[in-house]
C-alpha cells in the first residue's frame, strides 16, 4: 500500500490522534485498541508480506500524515529529527517539549552552551498570542526562533528583528532552512526563572553561588532565594540556569535513524530508554486483524 | 453512625489510623474504603492499627475506580488473608448480582454491605435475591429520597440502611474557591435517625470523583468544617492568594494556613487536626499536600464524631 493515496481531511485528523500522549499512554499499558480501531475503520486490507506489526502500521500512518497532514506533531518531530538531534549529537544538550514560562508554553526548548526557544507556527496557527509569547521567552532564553511555513516568512519577518526565523517545507528534501539568525541576549529575569525552578533547584543555586543557604523556613525560602538569585550577575545567572536545566535531564534515547517517527512523543512523555524499549516491544506485536 | 467513603490511598488511611490511635472515632464511625491501588502495603499497615484499636472498616471488593477496578477477585483474595472482623466486605452493585452472590458463597462472606445508586428497581430479582441474602446486612444508597420504592423496600428488610450524600461542591480550579468564604455543608447528622436511616455517608471534604495522581496546583485550599450554633456543619475554604503559577507551593500553603489559623484561633476552634495545622504554621513548616488533605479530612471526621458521641 503506498502513501500516495489521497485521504479525506476527516480521516487524516482521525489518524493524527494516534500520535498523542493519551494514545501512547494506553499502548504502554498494552492496550492497542486505538490502533485496532483505525485499522478496522479504514485499513482492513492493510497488509503486505513484510509489514504486519503495529509499528509497521504506525510508520505507514506517519508517512501519510507527513505527506498530507502536517500538524504540529509532524512538524515538531521532523524538526527534532532534521535539526535538533544533529545538534544534540555534538554537545551535551537537554531538550524539552512544551516548556512553560509564565503564561506561555514554548514548543521546544534546548539547553546546551546557551538556551534556545523554538515556537512553531503552522499554516493553521494564528499569530494572535505571539507578541506576549515572545515577551515571556525574552525573559529567559538567549535565542528565540520562529519556525514558520515558507509562505509566511514575510509576515513573520516584521516581528522583533532579534528573533530568528526558520522556514519549513516538509515535502522538500531540505525540510528546514535558516532564514534569519537570532540575536543572542544574555538578559535573564530572576523572577521568571524562579517560577521555572523546582524548590531544590533554586536552593542548590543559592547554596552553590553563596557557599551556603541562609536560614529559611519553608514559608519564606522562595522570597529569600529570589532576592539572592536576583543579585547574581546576569552572565553567571544565565549559566547557572542553563546548567540546572541540563541537570534535570532525562536519559532519552532519541534517534534520527530508528523509530524516528516517535521521537517527539518520547520527549513529550519524558520517556527514558527503558520506557522506549518497553513501548517498542509492545508495538512489535503482529497486527490482530 | 457515620460511614465516610474514602479511597484507600496513603493519606486517607493515615487519617483513619491517627483517629483510631487517638480513640476518637470508635463506636460512631465506620469508614468505607475503596482501594484504587493493586498493592496492599497501606491497607496492611492500617489493618494492624485498626485491629488493635477495635475499629472495623468496610473494604469495597469490586472497586469502581483505580488499578483493579471491576468485578474481580484481587481484594477478595486479600480479605481472606486477614483475620475476620476488622475489614468487612462491601460491594458496589451495578446489576452484578450474580458476581456478588457467587463471591459471598465462594469466599464464605458474612456481614456484607451493598453500595448502590438510587436507580435500582427493587422488584428486579437480580437485586432482590441479593438483598434478601442473610449474609447481606447493610445498604448504602446514594440520594435515596429519589427512589421511594427502593427506600421502602430496604426499610422493610430491617437491615442497616445508610444514606449517601455528596455535599462537597467541587470547583473547576482550586483558585475558584477564593471568592467563596463559607457555606452550609451538611445536616444529615441531625436528621438521619428521624428519617429512618441507620447511618449516613459522604466523601468528607473531598470531591467524589476519582482523579489519579494530580499535578502541582496553582492554588492551595484548606477546607475546614465546623458546627455552627444550630449544630449544622458548615465549611470554610481558606484559599491562597498568589495563584498565578505553580511555583512556590510552600508560600501558597503559608497564605492559606495564615487565614485558616487566624480564623480558628479567633473562633476558638480546636481539635487534634487543627492543632497539627497550628504547629506547622507556627513553625513555618510546609508539610506537603497529602498532609494538608489529611488535616482537612481528619478535622471533618472529628467534627462529626464529636457530635455523634455527645448526643
């Protein structure tokens, strides 16, 4: 069966629900009914001599979506595979999907020597919240990138010229291209990072920088540490923040080669190697149909 | 008699363990536990303390929620490993009379409690054959006033008939409690006997819905019940003020606790649960959300037990 077939928008939307957190959580428990359901609804005859496991079917669905329904999952996953994983290989990096900063959630963020936020705007997304999102990201990240479709480059170029732009054309051989680099800033807002840190993280930073933690109670530790952290020079604070985010690390086994269709899900669910192996061992079962 | 319905999770069990150890609820309260975890560790710890304190508790053997939900044998097998009299058998009825009758027979159970919705038709033999078994001694029915034929049927059986109400008004978000100061919570303890019930049930100051896990809240709320001058139970919600992010849960607790402690001290409210809250507040110590929940449940059960014991 080839993915050059044309599918209705409803069917594509229905397929796309397979690449969701809730679906994968069920698979991890051994419940593959969400996949069985799609097969019985659309693909009763989906077979080939060599491809007959759940994972084969999911790869097929992924390729259909990649060609015909580029939703946020597909875009993020492609960006991970085509861009970020390469960069990760070169340095000790930490990646997060859906990273909360104030009232905004950055699609992807990466910490290595510097901190970077990536905001994806598909054809379907509006730019209504973009200014307030950028305001939040600027408080914390050294570089900010927008990932936008080729057709919308002009529109997004009018935003803050410090923000980098990466354009995508997912069907071309070079899916992502840098249109404009980001200007690096080391400005870091202590109040904003206090809301990102876990309690032990801000305590560790104070202890590390000042040599000890002052006497605090659980009621006032946040305010006391915030005061001390805001006095750390920006460059040093930036580095302390990046190091702390890197040390939260999951032991991900993202791979641009194997099961690359599932990288973004691994990241979103913060799956470690063991979880990933467990998931694939379940999905390697032959289709029940 | 008060029958609080609680999930058998760690802090629910600790709540009852502490109350039993204080000898605060024996004779007037029988908790009903719905286990939601496959493991029995917390139930085991509680069992020893309940047994020593001569406190019994119902255990729902076919829970409606959680890891082992449904009509299985997991908790039946567990019950068999324990000496009789401390954990008592309870079943959720959902047109599963066969399952329950077989379980009673196969496991040689006595003194069973049946928990049902008020939509049961008493002339349906699936229910009536179960209800009339000698081994079934008690019924717990949600909002029973809405099905008079069921109520009338159960009263005629001359077994224990317990009403279940769900007075806790859950809000979409914890921060939604902020503008709600206080309101009447429950008066079943005043009227259940006059209305012909042997006891009453509720979910204490927790929502009846089962939510697995839970994320860090944006607001911390301390729900405290108390008796007013007419002996009605009222509830006050003490809610943190800075609820714009999930950071600093300790600070949010400090805000909510300050309100709660000031109110209780000004109104001379005190019991072992509130004393624990006062201690954490005075020491500026954040005990964790599980303990906050425990304090709220414990306070409520103490209020009800105190009333029932003083009648």
